[in-house]
C-alpha cells in the first residue's frame, strides 16, 4: 500500500505459515513460517531486512501430550535463535492455546487436536511501491530466462508437502532454514536486483513446490514455460524428479532478460549465493508447460488444461454459491487462447494537464466531497479533485440535514462510494431517501440542481443515490435503477471500460478511449423498466464495459454486474451531472493500478475527468 497520494513510499505486508510441518518437526515449521513470510515480502522494495517487523500468532493445544514442549522449543528456535541471526524482531503477537476440542458421541469419546501453528505476519516500509514484483511473466521484452534461487542449497525434503498430502502421507524429513545467513543473503540479493531493474517477474517457491510456482507464473502471464535447463532433473530417476519439482524448500523463481544473466550471477557471487542460482528455463509462446531432462521430454501439458484444473475447485464452489451462469462464463474464459488481457487505447494524453492554465490563476473552486454513513471513498475523491485544482471540503449528510452545511457555496459536489449503511442492500437508495424525505435536505439539493452553473459526480453508492434523485435532476428522468449484480456477489476487481461520445463535462475529449478501472460494488446492475426505456436512455450512456478485445459485453466478469449492453455510467443532456458505478478516483494515479502500460507516467488516464471539471469551472 502507498502511504499517501503524493508519494511513492509505502508499506508491505505478507504472511507465512507452514503448519503441516509441525506434525513432523515443530521447530522447523516455525522457522519455515518465518522464511515463507520473508520470501513473500521480498517482492516489495525494502531497503534492509532489518526494516522488517514480525507479528507472531501462536496456536497450540496446551496440555495435550507433547504440545507444551513443542511450543516452548519452537518459540525458542524462532525468537531466540533464528530472528536474532536474521537481524529482525517480533515486537507483537498473540496466542490461542485451546486448539483442542473433545466430546462424546453415542458413548464414544472423540477429540480433534490442531497441530502447533505459527502464523507470521511481516511488515516493512517500502521505498518505492512502483518496484513491487509480481509473478506476471513478461513476454513483450525480448529474450528472457527463468532462474531458480535455491536457498536450500540443493536439499529437496518432501515431508509435510502438498505432494505428500495428495498421496495420504506425511513424511519424515521436512524443509528447514538450515542457514539463516543464506536466507538473509537471498533477501539482500532480491532487493539489489530489484533496485537495479534486473527483475521482470518474481515468485517465491510456494506450497506445491517449483512445479506449482511455474504454473502460477504461467497462468499470470498467459504464456507457456519450457523447464529444460534444470540440472536437478533426470531422464531416468522419477523419484528424484518428484523431489525436485515438488519440494517446498525456501527459494524463488525470477524472470530476467537474457542480457542480464551475467549481472545476476555477479551479484549472486558477491553475496555468496552463486552456487545456488540456476538458469532453469524460459517463457514459451506455445502456451504449454514442457519439462525436459537430458534431452528427453518428461511432461507436456497445455496451459489452458492446467489452468482449468487449477481453477476447477473454485468454479464448482462458485457455481453453488453464486449465479451459476456467471460462474460458467468466468471459467470458460480460460479457453480463450487469444485473450489479450487488460490493455489500453487512449484518444488523449494522460500526462497533459489541461487544468494547468486555470490552476495558475491561483483560484481554487470549492467542491463538496459528499458522504453518508459508512462511505469510505471520500479521501481519494478529495485527493483527485485537489490535484485538479479544487478546494475539497468534507461534507457529511448529517451536516446538510442539520443545516450546518449548505450546497450553495460550492461549484459542485462528488457523491462518494463505499460501504454505505453497513453495505446493506439498497444502501444508495437509502441515502437518496434521506434526502427526498427530509424537507431541508430536499430543498437544498433541488436548489443546487436548478442552478445553471453547478455540476455533480456520483460514484458507486453515490451513483445509486443520484439515480434515485432523478426527479430532482434536470434531464435525469431516463436514468436506470441500480440493483443487485447479476453474479449475486459483491464485485471487487479491475474491468475494462470504454468512453462513449456524450455531453458529459467530465469525459470531454475522452470518447473512444478504452482502459482499465477499479470496480467495487454489490448493486451495479442497470435496471430499465422495459426495452423502450433502455432505448430512450442510450443517448445518455457515457461509459460501458467492454471485454479485452474492446467489444461491449454482458459476459461475466468483463461486465461484473451484468448490465444490459455493458452500461455502467450515464450523464444528463447538458453533461453537468454524471453517474458512474466504477471508481475512477481509485486509479487517478498510475501507481494505483494492479497493471498498467509501462509508458504511463504519474497520472493515470482517469485523472482527466477531474481536470475536465476544473476546466469547465474556468
């Protein structure tokens, strides 16, 4: 997370837990939980491992034979031995020491006892949130290779692994942090390579081992992988191959440019890890996972089939819990081998500050950042309008109802989104009724909307609220009613949006653009009374959901709420009042995106709508 709206400094948070290992070696499970938390948080740009602070959540069945001793030994191993050796501390934590239950059933005594568990949360300040690494394999940067950094120094212990569980086994020898200095060197190496811009992708060796790590990177990048240079694999030793592919020892896979391999080796040697860094393969355009040893193919499977298997359990749960039609649509999109993924096509330059001439005059028009009980998007909305040259004021509905605040002194207002009224159904509608059924509030809003020089933006709950105020808003009578998403779930994701030609002052100069936007709502389905009402409203549609190829869609999850023709934003004929279900204020900075084109600078394209408002005020 970023620390503010005008900085790239931030904070990183990651977790680690290796509870199954405690069934074999409790101390190893504690050390590995620490190790997993560190290899996870290493993906962020952290100056020094000493900046990492840990929170330890201990769980044990106190009083159960052997568990008290196991807890004591594990706390000692972690707090008095491993953490001091790494130069990190555990300043906070909690414990749950009643992890056992017993009962009688038909005269038979039964009990369930949980194994000793350490859940580690790692926190650290981040020097630059833009340098956070992800498992997303890049296929647009020329020749690259995949490298394994093996913190276990060649050990391939399978005890407590996912592979062992699949076969109903536990094992006898677990992964462990055998050399704390090697783990510390690994952390320092990743940070150095990241600062030097040498890393394209990163994934710690996860639950499931190297095989699962590579699969997850392959799924993220929608590409194939050829694992054809890993010396630990053997064409004639299946047991060795299973150990190499499925051990869950500490380590990570990195993607680097082929031209940077030597630089990685030099850096590895300087921290004493050169013997444990191996080139193991490369990205493959064929969209298969191919495992080759000594010139012989050991395994070949298509990315699509593997991702369908990986997502199968999720799909089966989703189809029972949610709208089964939406679940099937999301599952079937994996079949599209040509899916280009998120992309952007802009008809304007997001770096152009069209509000600059007006800001230079030194006048900052007043805008009310309007919120109701539970709304949580007011801070980022205010930050976006502030950057565009407005003076943003926090205005709560209770202030308007009580007469402490009046809209007459503002050029416009922005009705924000969030979990209004505790996120009950119809939250935005309840907000609207607090206006419609209160004489003071109704008069205040009616006078605001009748003024010829005002504007307003409604987002999420604010969109739903304003749509229910259409009787007060000139030109808004054809706006739809926003109801429960077709998926029957709250949708928090990134979706593609197309800006349509309209009179909206906020979207001036943006028509024809397609770009990602943040979505977070449970009631975004645009409900029209009938086909005639939909037809009458088309002239007011400002934005709509499109798929990754730019086609308007009602298919989930490209259209997260199922609205007809992808409709998710409308305006009035004069363009002064616009409602949007997605959240442009959450991505007005490029750094806020989970993905964005590399050429984008500080300002994301949605910053344009706030600058358009400033230009309109003059």
